[in-house]
């Protein structure tokens, strides 16, 4: 296959431009009266074709075979290239005005060469005032943005500049930072290449009117001024007129290259719109580089709203039938699949599973329609390619933006379903960071076998259960799954045989179920575990006693699994949740990703089954606290307020014992803060102790959703509202709101909310709460921008680093960044958190 | 030696010393026999070679993603008190950006000073802390007045200033304003300038005179003494590593600053690399985000491998890449293209982005290998590039 091996960058020289050119542009008109393009005009037919059906006058190609050809315009007077104006100035400064040699003596040259610091910058720092070769005194040269060079108060015109540049000998060029094969005088344009019309196609409007591209507009200006300048010179017009026109030509050519030069008014369209010229086409996010070369548009993709489906596997994606009928996979016909493919062809494009196109061995594509499908089916033989509809089990790549990490694009197996949304399993929400409040996702279908296999082996969901970020599972059961598992495994809850069998069989458990009348939840869960699994750890409901009693934990928070049997402990967040699941981590590490996927699927369905059986529901009554608890809470708050008031009084009287290195203001704020957090902790403990059991509490404690902090804030007391980590600052003169006295530092006026959400807030409490949440919103907006840019920069810096066959990390230039990747060579996506655990390995091999 | 054992040898050679030490520790702890230990080593090597990076892995992209994905979850809240009575430091995303930008001066420069064993007690710590804290004249002055009639600047000083301090004030002022006569009478400090001094100049002097450095180490704006485990530690706001390291009480080995460039200048590039790693890791950990240290290591290595600290961004690592096209696609498209033309640069298409641009297979991962299939000796036998 042909490939691009290298790309050389050079400065176009006049001869080259002439050589490339197929047409000399001389006329300012684009079209004649009949509407045909004028020969020698900017839309010269020799420059290529943009209209369908026409042939190129130069190469004879059609619109899709002719890429267009360059023309050229001979400039009446030379003009400086804007992007090199500063460089030209520096070159003039570094070379003699008479003989053109670099203003360095031989000793300097030798020294620079030896120290390998030959550059324009180092040359400029050593420039002599007198030419070491011809002895001419140098004059002071000034640069005036954007493209004026002044010598001793007199402006140098491009012609003079060019003459000077021409004098510079080739062997001096390296000291000016000019690469081999380039000449500095080429930076002063004498001849302008005219891009082919394919670069600046004109659009025909419905009215038959032609609308030209911005570049064409700009080129028309250039040709026109060029013409006028020539006429005026020929007529022998006065110098100042010629000077003005020359300046104008310079302006037009400068804005043709770049229409955003500072200090130059941008060229505008007749309507007043700023023209998009060459530099603008390439630049920035929507420019050619970032918009079209790095990011490309693709076929065989679909986008839709997503919705959850707990009954499909985690590596599946539900694809709507109408999408499946659009997305196709090319399949080559052979003896074994011909009957099957014939059936698909017979189904046609409108009935799933069918086919949309066939490609004959000669490469001709034929669309299958209702009318010709029988005919095509008959014609089918080995060697044909059928573009069939997407079917169950096909590999697709599923993606949700922003694609922050590689788990944002994973390979799922398609599963064709009714309705119009993409369905996905809830366990894969965390890596995509997806929810179902209207999120949309993209689906891509790899077309070749090579791509499909690669997606299947490298991008498949099971391969990404373990995140390379922290070496732990990023896919896992969460939310209701955790609630379900908690309800199933907490304590010694018994289930009838009917319940047990129903839930196990419904999740696809195929093993034997012993003949027992009753099963404990722990026994049911144990059916999913491999028989040789041994592990012990603390669950999320662990309250953190001073001394862990391990198996004898009275909260059932110490998980013990022996030989695949859950003996003690509750399965909750710490076992299977993404980023936290210890059990899941162990299973993935020991039994591989495929088993882990199966385990997750079963856990997922079992927990949903339990939740459904149980009928989990929440109520606002969950947040009601007994009267005595409410009284206690109030008492704590009163005491705290009293203490805080004492502190404030102490501060106002100046009697406060200062903290080291703090001002009195800082000291009092810090002390109040600690006082408040202590009070809130007390309240949280109190509420935690006396709360009546409910699903709300179960969710918070097991880590399914919400936290005890949320609970306390709703039921008892919200606490201090903060802005930028401080109590609400005084926005009015010496007070936060006009309802308070000036200088008031009390809890109430500084944004402490005494009530919980359920009891309702006072107006200013509500206001402070709104302030706090507003800060959160603003923060979020700023943060996403900043972290997005950080990612772009990190990718920009590290994109080419890869592990080579010699196990070094190198960049694209072959420079070694690390001798062993990551310092120890361990791939974080292949190990359990941290590093090699020799103790564990020893446990494994010597425990038997 | 057979090929198989040779392979084993090479992998065990790669096994980091840390793991070897672990093996030693475990086998001692469990009193393993020689053969058991051998088995353990074999098993560890098996695990190790399984978990090794595969050639072609785009490790840079993974590191970049692994760092910036959790960055979305970081708080923007800039300040936080480090420790209960510590110093305000920049944290979260802003600090992260600061580290990777390799800013010349962090927003909140900070030092952690450890003390040598013989000085490691509260008395010495407090004394040293007091000594190094930068104090200028303002600290000792209560009032300043300009007497234009007599060309004098009069500064009223606080009561109870030690004689030695007064002497340093006198000498440092005299050094700074050589033309003036400096004297102290009671609690009033007088500077008498020659009578031909310009009034405007006097006004100016009045403005700056209070900032005259008197004692302490310049740059150390605040100090806090803290106990950290068994050690007494001095945290400082402001940083001046080279001066601090000269003090005899300071434990040179452990004392550090959060200023990357300063560390590079004083202690060298390896130390700067460690500062990047430590600072980045602690910023992430402080936010409760879990990121494998290997990713940070890679970024730190990419920033420092050239021997000088380079920022992540257009003026650093990304701006000094070999490929013109990759640079042009990153930032400052026009600048890179015009420069490349001038210098007659050549893009070799060895990186990722360049190949994406022209629609070629990327030279990483599975794109790094080329499949040469040999079907017998038939016509397909020698399909190879070039």
C-alpha cells in the first residue's frame, strides 16, 4: 500500500510557482456576459473543475478525479510576506547593508559552530556595528508592525529589501536560521500562486446567482490593485500615487494570508462580514488541523438517547431496529454462508434482518430494493460482498462524550431491540459517566474483520473492568444493586426455597441447588462465587471500632469468604462497587475478565431480583426524628451558639488567645469553624443512633445512594453555608444582609442554617443556601473548561510516548523517556492496586 | 543455556529490587526452605511477566487520561489550610495546573524544614523559626514622618527592641542610604539627608524605607512550628531553599520546597523531578482521588528527561516535539508552519497525530506490527513493505 513516509517543508520560490502554474492570471473579471468563466480570470477553467459534469481543461479529469491546478499572478511590485516580516527585519539587522554578509567575524562563526548554537538569536546577540568584510558602518534599522521596515528614518520598500536579501551569500544562511535549499529573497513575493478553484469553490444559489468563496473575493482585490498599479506606472503617475497603490497591494496580500493581523483593519465582505482567509482556514478548533485532520467525520455510526436495561449483559448494547437497518456490515459470500446471505438479501432493506447493498466482484455496488431483491438473491455467488444489517452479536463501539479516558469507547455486542433508544447495562454507566436524564451516545460499526477482531480483543467491556488509572474495577454494581445485595446478605435473613430458586434461576444460574427448605441470603449469594475463593475484608457498613472483632463483628461488617462460601459479613459497596469493590477486584485478578463479567452480570440480576421481591421504597417520613432527638439537636445547637457568641465577644474585646501566625480575625473564624464542625458531628452521631431503620438509611449506610451527611442535613440541621471555604462574607457594609445589625458576626447572620431541609428554611437561610449552591454551579463550569484544557495539553505533551520492543519508553523522535515503563514495568491495568503483592502470592501457593 | 532459561533470566533481571526485598522478607518471615523460596520466586516472576507492559502500549496517552479524568472531579476551591494550624496553600485543580505548567514561582511557595537530630526539639524549632522569619523595618516601626524642613525622615520605633536588633537596623539603613546620617535617639530613628536632596526623592524614600530588610531570611513570610510524628517541623510561607540549607540546624536531606524551579537550581534535576512527583501525588491524594503513581512518574520524566524542567504545554514538552504537523495541530498552527518552511524541516511521520492526519495506521499498539504472511513458497510469499 502506498503510504506517506515524510513531508518536507520549504519556501515556495518564484521558479517553482511558475512551474506549478497552468494559467497566468491577468483579468479581473470572473465570468463573461454569458456566465462562462473568463480565460486568464480567477475562475479560469484550466484551474480545475467544481461543477459536476464538466471536464478539467488541464488534465481532463472530472470533479472527483481532478484535484485542481495552481495558476499564478505576476505582481507589478514585490510585496513582503506578513508572517515573515519580523524575520526579514532580523535578517536585515544581522547582515551588512552593502555586501550582504552576516555581521559576524570568522572567530564568532567558528565559536558558534563549535558550541552548536548556530541560530538567528545567537547571531543577533553578536552582531557587529561595522561589517567585518567590507568595513561599512551599519545604520540603525527599525521594525514597525505589521510589515514596515525603516532604516535611519527612511522606509525601505520591498524592492530594496529584496535586493539586499539577494546579496546574502548561501554559506551565511545557516547563521540566519534559514534551512537548506531556501533563499531569503523568496520571502519577498514577486509572483503569487493562485490556488485552484477546488480550494475555493463557488456556490450556485437557488436563484441562479453565483456566490464566490472568501478567498476568491480577496484574490479579486489583489488582481485589481495589481492591475491598477501597473497602469499607473505605465502612465507615469506621480510617485505618491504609486506608493499608495503599492501599499494597498501589500495590505491586500497581507490580509489574503492572514486576516487577523494586529494593527491591520481586517478585510471585509460587502455585507461587513470579516473574510476568512488562508490562516483562518487552518487555525484554531474549527480550522483544518484540529477540525478536519485530527478529528474526522465517519460513516457507519449512529447516535441516540440512552436508557437503562438491567437484563442485558454488561458487554451488550441494545440497538433500535431502525438503526440496525441503516448500519451495515460487509460480508463476503462463500459456500458456507451463501444460503444465509441469500435469505438476508430476500428480506431486502426494509425488513430486519436484511441487507442494503451487494458489491459485485467487479466492484460495482448495487442497492437492494423491494423490486430487485429476488433477482439479486439469484445472482449471488461466492466472491460477492453483501452489506447486511446489524445483527445480534455484532461488534460495535459505543461511546459517550466527553471521551475522557479509553473506557469512554468500549466494544459492545449489539442486541437488536424495539423502540428508539440505545439500551445499556447499569454497570457500565460509571466508565462512560452516563445517566439517563437525556444523555445521548454514539455507536460505531467496525467494517473489516481486522477492525472487528481488534475491537473484540482490546476494547471489549470485560477487558476494561479494571481501570489503568488506579488498578481497580471501574465497572461494577452500584446504586440499587448495592441495596439489593445488602438486603440479601445482611445478617441471617432466610428466604424460602421458592424465593431462592426463583431468584437464582432467573439470573441464569445453572448449577445444582441443594434440596433445602430455606436458604439464607448469604447462601444464595455464595452460589455466584467460585469454589476456591478465599478473602477477608471490611465492608462499607463498618463503623470503625477501636479494635476490630473480625468475624465476631456485631454489625456484620466483616466479610469472610471461605472456599467460595460467604460465611460472615455483608456484601455492599466495598465488595462490588466501581472504584471500591474489593471482591470484584479479587475475582477479576484471579479468574480473569470473562469470569468477572459473568459474575457481574449475575450479581446485577440477583440484586435487582431481590429489590423487586422486597419492594424497596422510600418516604419523606423516613426523615422524621423522634421528639426527644429533635430536642437534643436543638440543645446542641443552642450550646454551640452560646459558645460561638462567647468567642465573638472575646474577639471584640481583644481578649482572644491568638493562634500562631494568625491575625485575630483568622483566629476567631478558625475557632468558630472547629466549634461548628464539632457540633455537627455530635448531631450526626445523635441522629445516627436514634434514626429508625428505613430504606433511606440502608441506602446511605450500604453506599448505594446518598450519605448520612445528606440525611442529617435533611432531617436535622444543614449547618454552615460556605463561600470559598469561609463563612458568608459581608457583601453590604459590615453585614451580610440588611436584616442584620452592622458588625454582626453571629451564626445566624454569617450563614449558619439551624434547620434541616424537611423542616424548611428561614428566608435568609434559604438565601445563603442558594448562594452556596450557586457557587457550586459556577465552579463546575470553570472547572470543566480548565480540566479540559489540562487534558489537551497533557495529551499534546505525551501523545507519542509508547513502550518499545526493548521495553524503554520513547517519544516519536526515539528519545528515551524511561528505561523501564512506569519505573517497574508493571502495567497498572494488569495488577491489583499498588504493586506486586508478594505476601499474597505466598499465601496462594503455600496455603494448599 | 537453553532459550527458555535465558528468557527467565532476563525477566528476573528486570524484577525490581523492591520486589526482591519483599521476597526476602516474606521468606524470612515464613521460614521458607530453599526449594519453597525458589518456588515463590518462580511464581512472582510468572505474575510479574504477566503484568508487564506490552510493547507498543501508548503509555503516554494512558497517563494523560489517567491524570486528567479525575481532574474533572477536583475542586476549584483554591485555598486550604494544610493541617489544623498550618499555612494556606494552593490546592486542587489550580495547583495541578501550576505543577504541570512548571510555573517559575508557585502561587503559594512553601517550605517544609526538618531539623537535625541534635536540634530536633520544640525549643530549637521555635527559636529557628523566629530567626528565619523575614522582618523588615515596618515590623518594628509604629509611625513614620517626613520632615521636609530639615530633610529628615523620622521613624518612631516600638518599645523594647533589643539592642542587637537596633544595631542591625542602623547598619542596614546606613548601607542602603549611604548619603544619609542615621541615628537613634530614644525610640525615634532619624535619617538626615543632605540639604540638596530632591523633595520628590525624599517622598519616594519614605515609601520604600519601611520595607528595608532587617532580619531573617528574605522570602520567608510566615513560619509555623508543627509536630510531625517524632519530628519538629517548621512550615514556612515563602521559599528560599539555598539560604535555608546553609543553616546549621537544618536537616539538609529532608528539607524541601514546593517550588520546582528553585529545587532544580539548588539541588538539580532529579530533585526537581521528585518535587513534581510528590507535589502532584499529594495534590491528588488531598482531593481523595486515586491515581497510580506510574502515571505521574511518566509525566515527571517527560518534563525532566532533557535535563531541564520543561512545562507541559506549547512552550515546553509539546512545543519541542519532532513532528511539525503534530505541533501545528496542537497550538499556534501558523507559527509552526511558517517556521518549519523557513528551516526546511522534514516531518518523518513517526508519531501518532501525523499519521492520523493522512489517514494512515498509527505506529502504536497493534499498528506497530506488520503482518508478513508466508503461504508456502507461492506468489503471496513475499509481501513486505518497501
